[in-house]
C-alpha cells in the first residue's frame, strides 16, 4: 500500500485495525501497564534501536545506522531481555525510574508497507509509523523523543502480536540522562 493507488475496503479495514492496535499499545505504556504491554510481543521478538551516525553525503543508506546483531545500539533486545527491563522498573528500585516517569506516546502516519491479501492466523503485516514520546521526570527533567518505527505484526487470534520492531530516533546524540522509556 505504499504506492498511491486507491485502497480497497479490506486494506482500509486492516489499516484501521492496526492503527487501533498501535494506539492501544501507546495507552498501555502511558498507563504503566507494562505486563499487558509485554503480552503484545511474540516470543521470537527483535526490539532494536540503532545508534545513528553523522556520515558524508551519499553514505546514509549503508552506514548512518548501526546494524542489529552487529556492533553497538541503544537497544538490541529479545522478548526475555525486554521482560527483564520491565521487571527492573517494576521493582521500584530502578534509580532512573524512581519516581516513575510520566509519558505520553503519540503515534501518527501509520502506513501498511506490506500485507498479504488474506489475513489469517500467523499472517505478517509490515508497518511504518512516526512517533513522538514525551517524558517528564521529577519536577524539571523533560525529554522528547521523535522518530520512526518499522514494525512487523503477526496475526494472533483476533488481534496482533509484534514480532519485530525497529525504532529510529531522529537524532544522533541522546540528550536524555537515561533511556528508561519504551517505544
């Protein structure tokens, strides 16, 4: 659906369903319902946020972002690691989240990049969206994260499961004191 041809009713319904799934996910994060949020991820999850580099013109495609499984990144997690990060925050002993941050996750520009014509159990849909995450800690720490997300969603029953997420921040220097929020 990335070209500009008119969408079919089925494509529009699928896009609407996926948008609502992503909006509900954002609500779970803002409400700090992390266990329910984790349930949205598959056991074979890849949750990746590359580090961005400033590179000469013409080299963006091959070397602007670090690569999953190779080198350093902000996140290169699987389901187990992501679960451990949630557990750490839920102990109340995580210095970067005591007291807990207040967040607001905004999702926009949701696009279906690739989807099968028939959506059945196990079918995968590739999506792209933009996000803005506002984080406020204590009285004076305020951070804004802006970027893009590439998600692969898998049909699970009458809903979806996230099996791959790539989070690309539109900055190469992280100005926040920590990266304790989820995207």
